[in-house]
């Protein structure tokens, strides 16, 4: 099924994990994508294996000028059918170790970047386009070491609700993908002494007894980006193996 024939999508933070899985499937379904990532080495490797329908751009959303640079690339790419704000950062710290640097870094990566990107790219969204923002079940879990990360993800969910209202007049839909435990490079941020404990906890509390795959999470994001979700906006789609049981 080629849901993305002739469609143009931008996916931030897509040099690996969920974003990359989504980009590969969009191309397989006859769409074109711009993939952004901050790691030049990862992008160089991807250029060797991805087809021409996937354009790659080094772009660090945490930098204030990055959104405008992305907008300049989109100007030559063409009007967008979809925008997936997927880039993000994960870090852990106990409440007693919170710092201005940790807070600022998390917020500029997970919140400010999305705000600047939507501001610069909104004019390129077609009538009827779709925006997806990757949040996290961390916003609901109450994990002790993830308070600042969880706060940033809660802020993203608030952005989705406000943007859904703001863009409705143009027929533009805005929704959140809310992944739980997904096997991506983000899990490398879990301190080594706690990784085995984390894996055991997932098996114990997730009804499906395993983490999800990038492809499973990307499939839901692509539903939201496609015309199949034409009457879905302001919603949160949880992909967590039943963790939250919402």
C-alpha cells in the first residue's frame, strides 16, 4: 500500500531509531523525505544505503539557527504534506542533582527546538498536512530519575494540544506519538548499573513482556502522517505494549 505516493515529509532526528524506520517506510511507499540528524558520521553512512528519495541534512535542533537552516532546505524541497518532529534527548538525574545546565539542555532539545521548527516551517505546510511530535510515556510514569526529561515531554504534549487548535482552520492535523520502551539508541542514556534493572522491570510491568521495535512505533506515526488519520487531531497515540493501559 503506497500511502505516501508523491508526498513530501520532513523527519527530524531520523538518523537512527524510530525516525529512520519511518523514513525508510515512507520511501518504500513512494514518498520523499528530508531526514535530519546531528551526527555527521551516521548521516554519511546512511547516504550510502538510502535511495535518492531520502535527503539527508546535518541539523542540530538545539541550536537556535537550526530551524531557519531547515526552512531554507525545505524551500527548495517543496511544500510539505507532513512534518514529524521526532528529535529529542534523554538524560537521567536524581532530584538532588538537578542543575541549570541539565534543565536548559533538556528543554532546548525537546521543547525549544520543536517551537522554533514549527515557527519556521509552518508556512511550508500544505492545507491538510499532518504534524506529529514524538513525546514519551515518561510524561506519565513518574520515574524518579527522569523528572526533567518527563517535564519536557509533558510540555510537548501541551504544545500538541495548542497547535492542534491553532492549525485546525488550515485543515492541518497535529498529534503526538507517545512511545514507551522502544529499542533505540536513546536507551544508551540509561546508566550502566541500571540497564539490567530497567530491562527486568520492562519484562515485569509491560503486559507484552518486551520493549517495542522502532518499526512498531514508526508504523503508528506513519498512520498519523497519512490520510488514513484525516479526522484525528490533538490526540496522543501510545505505543507502549500496554504499560500505561490508557
